[in-house]
């Protein structure tokens, strides 16, 4: 029997769209992976809370500005006019965005760029899968479970490697809390975008609100470091590249990639962070840490390769 050309074309379009979404998520994750390294070059007087707050205040302002453009105003009004439950999720997700920044940068300062990033982002898929399922999301696939198991294994090896990898338990605890905050944000944003809302509008509202939450934090954390050339350069990079551009890419990916899958793909972030930590900052990773990174890389390979096979034979 001959195949229907229209059905074949539709299948190809879906496959390209899905792969484009995967690519956007991975690009966003790669940008996030440079966050800890960039923060390392902030002036000496810049604390972790101040850096995280400055990043979101700038990035959130840019994203909110994009959401306020005329072509997005109808979508913005519709999102803000949603029911009480939707507004409550928006508020919770905005607080989670703010909480992630504070916990993540504190974790990186305590336990290093590579380890802090791997634990924060490595734990996020687990939290995301649980939250998504407990709030009525679809069943988790074997592919996701396999990839996430590899990620958990990688993080476990890193943590149990302790002294060899330079792990501090306080930093690990903050990194886990950051992972939970990330999951809350990701589930909320994913459902809003999958429901037809523009990613520019959703990201603008969430990060604009988070910027408002973190403005007092920035004011209270001696922001004088922002007046230096280095402080301005670091803040501009963190706000424009690792926040505005990265989260728009991530939001675009969420249109075609399921949230638990997107968060697991975000494990590209710690791989980039670890490489930058070693190459740029001269951090040393012992054998346990390297083994953990290999497991995280394996998780990404499992997820993306399986995704390509499934997309290639997607039904019309």
C-alpha cells in the first residue's frame, strides 16, 4: 500500500519540530552552564545572593519588556485574567524562580561550579517528574526513567565522592533545594506554554514577577559592585545571555518537548559547567566526579537518541 504524501509530510514536520525543540532546550541549557563560571568573575564584594538577584532583575526586566510589546498584549491580558488557580501557580512559579537563583549561587560558592551545578540540575528531573505526575501529568515513560536513573547515579557518585570531588553537604542541600525550585517553575511554564500561551508572555510574567521579588534582595546586598566595569559586564552576560536568551530558547522548546523530558535534557548544563570549571577556572575533579559526569552524559545520550528514533517513525 502506498503511503499518503500528506501524512508523510505531516510526520516529517512533526519530527523536525520536535528535534528543533530539543535543540532549543539544549542551547538554553548550554547557556545556563556558563552561569557559575561567569559569576566567578564578579568583583570580590559581590555575594552570591546579590549576583543571583542582579541576574534576574535585569533578565526579568528584558523578558517583561518583550511580553509588553503590542503583539503580545492580548496574550498577556488573557494570561493575567486566568482563574484563581492559574494565578496561584504563576505566583508560586515566580517565587520558585527567585528561590532558585538564591539557592543555586549560594551552592556554587560553597561547593564549586561543577558540583553545585550537577547536583542542582541533576536533581531537577526527579522533582519535575514527581510534581508533574502528582499534579495530573502524563505517566512517566521508561525512556525518561532510564535517563533520569543515570542522572541520579551521576549525582550520587559525585556526592559520595565527597572529599575527592570537593563536596560540602551544606552546598549540596542548597543545590537540591534549587533543583526543587527549578522543577516547580518548569512544570508551571511547560503547562502554560503547552496550553497555547506564548513563551515570551509566560517567561515575561514569571521572570518579571521574580525580578520584583528579588529587587529588595539586590538593594539589601550591597549592590555597589554593579558600578564597576567588571560588575556591569558580568551582570549583562548573566541577565541577557543566561537568562533572557536562554529561557526564551527553553520556552520555545517546551512547545514540543514534554516538561520531564526537557528538564532531563537540561542536564547538558552541568556538563558544560563542569568543562568550563576545569578549563577556565582550573577546578580539579577526582575520579568519582568524572564518573558522575560520564553518567550524566549517558543520560543525555539515552534521551536524545531515543527521541530521534521515536520522532523518525512518528505516525501521521
